[in-house]
């Protein structure tokens, strides 16, 4: 992921106050390129903003959490 894209994502999160320092975010990923990219961007943002991040996998075929 380019630094420019990562900065744009982080700016949007801050501008729209989507995640605030001290919060806990749950992210569901399918393993596809778009969800893995989102996860990477959120991981970087949450680390810097001291936001707890929990990740769960979703089976796109069955639409339920992978356990």
C-alpha cells in the first residue's frame, strides 16, 4: 500500500471521527485484497491512535465467522 493511500485513509478516519483514541474496533475480513488492505490501514492507524483492534475472519461462501 502506498504511503499516500495510507495517509488518505487515516485522514478520513480522523476527519469523520470514525475511530477515537481509547476505543475498541472489531474488523471482519474475508481474506480478499480489499479487506486485507483495510485491515493493514486500520492496524497502522489504531497503533498510532492507541485504539484496540480485534480481527475476525468471515467465510464469504457461508457468511458466518470462521472459528
